[in-house]
C-alpha cells in the first residue's frame, strides 16, 4: 500500500507472481589471480565466474549482469594483473543476455591499477 498525502491509501496495481519485471545476474568478489593460494583458491575463482555466466545464459530472461567489484585479488603480482583482468573480462564477454556492468572498488583503484582500466 502507498500513502498519498490528503488522499488516503492507494493500492498499487497487482503484479503477476509468475512474471518478474526483469531478471539480472549478480556476482561479487571474483578475486581472480593466476597464483596458488591457501586458504583462498585464486585460480579456481575464474571457474566459479564461468559457471555463473553459463547459468545466466541458460535463463533467457536475464537481461544484464552486474559485477560488484574485486575483479582481481590484491595478492596478484602487479606484472600479471592486466592479464588477470583480461581473463575475467573474457569470461564476462561470454554473457549473451545483454551488457555486463562492472563496479570499481578499492582493490581496483589501488595506485598503479586505475591506469590499467
């Protein structure tokens, strides 16, 4: 219910419970790096992203996807970070439903990283 000043309560139009207005994919903290890591599995993270993209592609109604930052892990060596970013972007390029939006975060705005984007 919505309240309108001086007009009382107004009921919003009924929406079908079976049909959403739109669907989108979300992922956060990919943190990919082509390095061995314990207890985090940096190399494996690209496989998790690949599975997410495949899942979104399997649902024809997913219109876009959003990546909430941490594309590359902070432990990724600087000289390998650009290739790590490219690997993650290639995975997002496989999404067929529409655009992929990437939010930058503190890890991707470290000194020396922003010029790479």
